[in-house]
């Protein structure tokens, strides 16, 4: 019975984590990035609801049939949820003014939680098996979940989101196949098992077909995307057609031809030539990047783009282009590079799918195949940290589309290429007199531009530059601002060249060491030169922290501990946002941050209902007399604190390890797999007689407190290593913490097994419900205070839970613990 239960629980857990990984990608593609983290709360909401459901059952003893029903329910609800997500006309972009979107969102939320409810029923039933074996079932849950994370990487890489969703449904069917056959050959279960086997065979064939099409670059998107996403816009163009579509583990790439693509950010209006033909490359259905369809030597617009100044100042030098996407930045670098032997241009691309898309759709104009270009498939931060050549120009192209600051669409996404540490690493790779250049979109009031300058100032200070204003040059066009940095300052001849270029191309100076008030608002006239005034005030401020505090938006430097470059929200904006809600163009309600708070209110209501419902509806089970050392309040506090603590450690670690591993999917896989696998091993040790209970708890709290320092140190040491080495460091570094994190929950189950076994399903509900709240609250705290604060709060929750349990265990029988 125990083996069958363990296998069923492991299969359901693996299916749930695989689905969670797939839905993370689904929501990032179909909607926007900040809906991706919602999947965590969806999963935990389903688990919390399953605990409430089990608490309401008359029989607390798990039936063998419950695993089969849970598996069949998971598989069915997974496919139904996938269909419903594509059928429901939910559009997060219009949620501020179209009230019915709130109803669609609630349906969206609940239908996606249904598969996790089904898997949670099977797992929660297994935890109630009794006989001191709950820790073994919990270990099966954790180890199965770790397997699901690993399978998610494989399924997403081979067949994308549709394939991963299909595989999760198939794995969920395993309990229906491997369970007891019942009595007699003609029992209903024997017949249903053969149906499940047939479904598995058909499903495996379907997955194979999806994988073949994906390898050919013809994989169907399989999702209904928001009509406001860049890919949807491109496909509306008359005659537009998709010529490439492929998934990998980290993204979806689509190339659209004949979509009227004309993307040359910051192009001077003095350019009188024709824009080159371009195809549109869209990653995760987002803003298209241009794939320029002419040879590099024919790209006449290069000298009219704002970054051309950097290449003019360092003609013929070695250039490094970071994340050039479809290759426009490489075209710019090549235009300034004489045709000499060797590879004077290095292009660093973090996503190998970008390179494949360009090579397959523009083979005759593949800029990455130019003999003067060395293409490196690696995260820019990793490449910058490695030992290598110095560069005369390091270029960060503007590859993302303009996004109004009021949208909040990307404020919740981590951007490790625009932090103070990233610019510090870039400055370290410059040759003597080398130039770093970056371009951002202009906003009114200034936001991106001022944060870019503020972050560069921070980076220069870290490099020991005492007067950062002497190292900066900035100028703007109609829509963009470009900043040039030279650590040793600018010579008089270079500043003269700056003025000559900006005047000829009709760009307005925003900053130079000797800038005058009369040369900052000449060509692209504004009522006030707001960017110049903001940068001037920032550089002159005796206390920059005070300047940041008084600025209308949050424009403090982005750092690796707080890498939210596009998060500009301050609470003082709230009245203005609410006053114009639904009356002006404010997609996402004016701030993605406010959506988090709205979601927090929703999950608080739902979680409270899940916790209180069993108490109100099943008094015979939950209100039965308890042992003196057990109280419902203590159970609520202990398992609630554990739910918060685990997520407060896990979520910021995932976000922080994106830097080390280069992509959110890899970070999710490494952190979740490590913590779950080693927590599973820790769960197996829960009742080991040699394990010091209090010592292990103290070690857990200390380890959680030291984790922020450990993460920073490991990232600093290993950032330049190969991927396998960085992944190994992540796994090994998290192993001790994972083992210790696997002890508290099964220890609490053991406490209840000895004293109040009827409360185990309710404890499962409390833990899930608290985790739902924690998943949202962790995102809010990370945005406002940084990852370190969230990790420290997680350690505090573990300490508080230990105190609660120590009170509860007084007088409890030892029973091998």
C-alpha cells in the first residue's frame, strides 16, 4: 500500500510541477511577463483547496481509488484548462476600463487552479495515510516534484508549451494505470485502465509529432495571445505571414515576413534614404525586433543612427555588441569596421533560438555569418565576467519597443543587463579610452533616461571615478536618448566631435561636461528640457538618495539585488492613477505593481475561505477534542508560517539565480529542482533517531540567514564559468539549505500523527493557503525592498515556526523522533 501510495503521489507531484513550468511559459507568451509568476499562486491555491476538500470528507483514511480519481481528474482538467485559457476572451491590457475582464480573470484563475486541486487531493490523501509514514509520502511528493521540473526542461525544449501541457496530462494518468485493478477481470477499473493506456499511447504519438514540427521551425504557437502583443500587431498587417516558429526551453521565437517592419530606433530625420527591407523577429509573442534583409555593406542608415558617434570616436576598433537580437546593432558595428581579416565585432546572444531564427529566415543576409563577426551564445553578464579581450566600443542596442510608463507591463521583470553591476563589468572590459554606449526610450516625465544615467553613475563610482559627470555624454532625438561613457573623461577634441555629430544629425545635447543651457533644446524642441534638467540636478545633488526620494518616479539605480529597471512606481502616484482609471489610456490599470496588490487582496480572501470553511462545515472532524499540546491556533500558526517561509526563500532565490544561469526558466529549474530534491532527502530523515531536532532547526534558520550572502558570493565567483559549472554551483550551494527545509513540514505531520491525525488534511490546506499569499507577497516585497529582505523574512518565519512547534511538542510522545 505504501509503495503504491508513494508512486501515485510522486506521479501527481511530477505532473503538477511540469504543468506549473509550462503555465509559466504559457502566461508569459499569451499575456505578459508579470502574469507568469501568477502560476505559483495558482498551484498553491489548488493545493490549499484540496486540503479543505479532504478536511470535509467523512472518512479520513485514504482510499486506493482516490489516487486513480485524482490522476484522471488532473489529466482531464489540465486539457480542459488549456482549452479554456485559449477560449476565454481575457485581456489583461484592458482590465482598467473593461469591467467584464475582472470576471474573465477570476474564471481564468480558477480554471487554471483546477488541475492543481486534483493533484493536491491525491497528495494530501497520501499525507493522511497515518502510521508514522507521512514523512515518507511527503518525501515522495518532493522527489516527484523535482522530477517534474527536470521533465519540464526536456518537454519545453522538444515541443514547447503545447507539448509540455500534454506530457503533464499523460503523467497525471499514471495513478490510473498503476493502481490496483480491482476484483475480477471485468471490474470497471480494469476497463478504465486500458482506456488510460490507450490515451498514453496516442498522447505520446501526438507529442512526437509536435517535436518533429518544432525541430523543423514550423511548430504551431498553440496559444491565443493578447491582441496588444507585438506579434499580434505584426500578423494584422495585410500580407504578413509567419515563416519561422519554434520553441525551446526558455522562449518562443516567431519570424513574420512582409509585415511592413521598419525598425531603426533613434534614426535621425536628416536621413533621406529608403529604410532597408526587414522581417520581424518576435520572442514570446512580444515586440518585434528587426531582421535586416540586405548585406551589411549596403546598410546606409548606420551613420544616421545615434550610436554611430561611438564608432566615429573609435574608428576601426574592436566592438562588442550585447544582445543585438535580430542583428541591427551588429550591422551598425560592421558599418564602422573596415574589411580587414579577423573578427573585430563580437556579438553576444543569450538565446540560441535568436541565432537559429536569423540564420534560417535570412540566409543570404545573415549578419552573424559575416567573417568579421564572432557570435557567442551566452548571457552577456557571463561573457563580461570571463577573461577575454578588451574592446574599444561596447554597445547595448535598443531592441525592445517603446512602452508607456503608465502601462506597467514590464515593471515586474528582472533585467540583469541594466544594473549597476552589469555596467561595472562592462566598463572593466573596455580598452583604455574605450567607450560604452546605450540607448533608451524617452518618457515624459523622464524615467528610463534618468535611471540609466543614475545607474551608470553608480557603476562609475564602483570603478573609483570621483567625478562621474566628466565621464558622461548624453543626447536625444525625438524618441530616444543615447548615453556614452568613458571612464577617464572626454578630451576637448572628443567633445568637439560630439557637438559636430549631434548638430549634423539634429540631436539635442542632454549632458556633456561643458554643456551650456543654450544648446540643450535646439532641434527637437520641448516646452522644457526635462531630461537635461533632471540629469543636471542628479549630478549636482549633494545627496543622491535624497534626490531619488524626491523624484516623482522611482529612478534609483537598478542593482543585482533589485534588478527591476522598468519599475518606476511610487505610492504617491496612486491618487493620480485611480483618478484617471478607465478614463485615459492606462493599460494594466496604470501600474503592474497595483495589479500585485489587487491580486494579494484576492488571494487573501480565497485563502481565508479555504482555511475557515472546514472549521465551519465539518465541526465533527476539526472541532473534535484535541490533545493538550495541540490547538487549532497552533496548527494554523505553524503550517501557515511554513508556507510563507518556504516561498519567501524559494521565490527570491529563483529571481536571483537568473543572473547566474542566464534565463528565468533555467533559474526556476535549478532552484526548484534543488530545493525539492534535497528537501525530499531531508524529509526521509525526519524520524531518524540520530537527528538532533533543535540543532537541525537552528541550522535551518542560520542557513536561511546566510543565504543572501552565499548567493552573492557564489554569483561573484562563478558568474564567468560555463553553464554546467554554474548550474553545479547552484545545485550544490542549495543542497544544505534544501535538506534542512525538508524537515519542518513532515516534522509537523509527525506531531499531528501522534496527537491529532484528523487535522492533517486541514494543515495541508493551511500550508497551501498561506503559500498562495506568500507567493504574491514575495513579489511585492522584492519589488519594493529587494531580494535580500525577502530571504531574511523567510528565515524569520522559520524561526517563528520553530518556536510554535517547540511549544506544541511539550509533553508529546517521542515515537522515534
